[in-house]
């Protein structure tokens, strides 16, 4: 399971179980971030799509709805497009 942090210039992906896994993306290289769920047995996931159209999916089942919404607001504030496909019913 993954969790995320963000600074002014970087978006960081970390793993709860494997502490040595750190994936760092420059904010300027991110084209879009998608919140999605892949079926009933898969947790909510975050997909990062870069400007060169590479993408990576990160399952994040330990994040609650409030955290997802805060992440969406933070990403939007930093100019990153967020497409929400799994928690749309919770948005106002």
C-alpha cells in the first residue's frame, strides 16, 4: 500500500511495507493524476500520467476519503489536473 506527499516541486510516492521504495516525480513532468478503482477487490488507486504519456498505478487502500479529497485540493492548487473516477460521489 502506498501513500503520497507533495512539496512545491516534487510529488513523492512511498510504501508502508517496503520503506526503501520512494518514487519521486517532478511536478512539472506530471500531465495528470487519476483517482481510480480497478474492480471490486481492488482498493482505490492513484495513477500518475507523465507528459511523455508514461503511467504508473499505485494502490492506496489505507487512505480515507478525507485524505483523498485533501490530496485532490493540494494537487489542483499546484496546477496538476486531477481526474476522479472512484470517489466522485463524495465530492461536492
